[in-house]
C-alpha cells in the first residue's frame, strides 16, 4: 500500500490550530487529493470548524469546488477505545465479550492517559485503508504536550511484543476459573498473591490481548510509521501572541528531540487584508460623522493587528531564519465553516508539498 501524505499540525490553545488544519485538508481536497482530516483534540472543535457532525467512523464531507474528496474523523474520547477494541477483536467475538467484561479493562478505558490518542491514530489507519486516502491532516490537542502521542504506537508495539505479555497470558489461563498455584512457578505465585482479588482481571486482560497481539503490533507499526517517517510533515501553528510564540518554541524543541524538523510555521491572523468596502465608503464623500468614527476605529484596529503580527513574524524569522512561514489572514466572520473555506485559499498545496 502506498503511504499517504501525512501532515501534523500542533500548537497551543487558542491559536486557531483546528481551523488551520481543516483549511489545509480542504485545500488538499480541492487540489485533487482524497484527503482525511483527523482530530485528536478532546474538545472536539473540528466538528464546529467543518459545520458537520463527526465521530469514530470517517465520513465524507462536501466540497464547494475541486475534484478531490474530503473525509472527516473525530472519535469521541468516551468511545474511541471501545470502537478500536471492537475493530481489533473483529474476528474474536467471544474474546471481545470477555475483554469488555474485564474490570481492569473498564478502568483502563476511562482513566489511562494517552488511550484516546492511541485509539484515534489507530482508527486513522483504518480510515486510510477503507477510503484509500492519499493525504491525511492530523489536528493535535491544543497543548505543549500535543506531540507526545507520536511515540505512543511504537512504545505500545514494543510492550505488546515483549515476553511479559506471553507470560501474563499464561498466568491468565491458570487463573481463568480459580488460581492453580500448584501449576505456577514461585514468581507467578508471588505475583498472584500480591495482586490479590484483581489477579484474575490482570491476567485475563493480558490473556485476551495475547489473542490479537500480532494484529495489534502490526497496526501499531503502521501508525508509528505514519508519524515517524521522514516524509511526514510537521507544522507548528501560532497566532500573534507572546504565549503562542513560546508554545511554538517549546514544540520545536520537543520535535528536535525526535529528530523531526518542522516543514513550515503556520501563523494565523498574520495580517488584516484590505477591506474593499471601507475604501468605497471613504471615497464616497457621503459619510456621516458616525460612519467616519466607525471607519477610523476599523483602520486603527487593522493597524494594531498588523503591528502585533509583524512583531511576531519578525521574532520567528530571527529565531528560525530557514523555517518558512505560511501567513494566514485575519478573517472577519462569525461562521467557522466560512473561515475554513476562506483560509483554504491561502494554501498553495503544490509549493507546500515540494518542501
């Protein structure tokens, strides 16, 4: 299977990352790609940005123009793991039923950090294969730790491929009804006694996971490869604020530790476009004092926004002189979907994918 183009957008909260990610995906679709936009943001902002309902099954989204296709995937944190497990155990219905009844699994489903990210990225691979997607845009959570999920699949594959899983699965077979300590080694006996009443749940969980271990490892290797291939493109997203600037600095340092260099910086609200209707009013000669006050206020606001944006872009240029900047305009609209469609026009896909 040919690997799709993979684009990961990461940034702090409030910088317009989800909107930029959606606009990027839309631009890809308009350029002829079969694109998939995926959000692992628990806040579920992507549905608002696209103006549609999204869930754990990728669904096709409408395009106003272009000859490609766009699909959206936004698993709910409350059922992402359940959907993934059902997919993983599709050929093991009885094992699935036992797993879902396992008390330890139910605790993991609700409490373990990173579970939502792992499940979502794995469901992304399913969507890629089901819809023959050739471009994927991943909208990460709005956090400085947003890129931590990159290493989760590889770490899980290593964990599930280790001897401990087989060992715990073997204990599970001997504790499926009542603990059979006479058939256990000394270490196994100590472990069962130390765990007490939950020993059966722990061993049972590993026993069921051992049934699909090969499939799980293969799936995690695929998703890990998607995220860590040299061709995967990472784009920090910022807005004209000092906090956003600091978040980008932090993310770039974290990516560097993974030997990942971002392809470009996406800067939202980097400038305020000329307002044609303002020029018409100013040149009409028939304005009122009230309209003049409004026009003056709008011009002052535009100048202030542009100065703030210039300071940030200059700061980034000094910090990262060889990092290209994609400067997106400030869009005056209250409808998120309209903003996404407007911003999509700023993405020169051919030029971006050549970098």
